[in-house]
C-alpha cells in the first residue's frame, strides 16, 4: 500500500510542478469527453488510452530525469543539458504520436456529424 502512496505522491508532484503536465491533464479530459460523445469502438479507445499513457509516462520520466539531473549537476554542464533535451524530445515524440492517433480516430467521427 505504501508503494501506491508514493506513486500517487509522485503523480501529484508531476501535476503540481510541471506546467506541461497540466496541459496534459486538459488534453486528457478533452479526449475522454470527446470519446464519450462519439460512438468509439473498443479498439479506438485502446489506441487513445495507449497514446495518452505514452504521453503521461514520457512526461513522468522526463520530469524524474530533470529532477535527478538538477540534483547531481546543479551547475550547468553540456551533458546534463543534452540529457534534459533528449528526455524532452521523448515527450514531444509521444505527444506528436498522440495527436496523430487522435486525428485518425476523431476526424472521421467529426466528419460524419457534418
């Protein structure tokens, strides 16, 4: 049970300290609401859940790496900067992939309404 407590504490830290995580909260809520509005197939939900999870997981790993890098390298070091940049790139790639998956799923549903 303590492990769950630590995990939820980490999630709260992620959302409280990272502005991009709050954007991910908003995007997640919008996607879930849109998914409830349109008649999605179970496979479409699986793709959306996977995409959202990918963004959240990479954001969490990016944040953990940033915290750790700041701890071990409080002064600027090019390698620390590279580590942070590559971790941020992972989040960017996950977010782009999630947007593409969302477009592939939602555009046909939106088009059908018009």
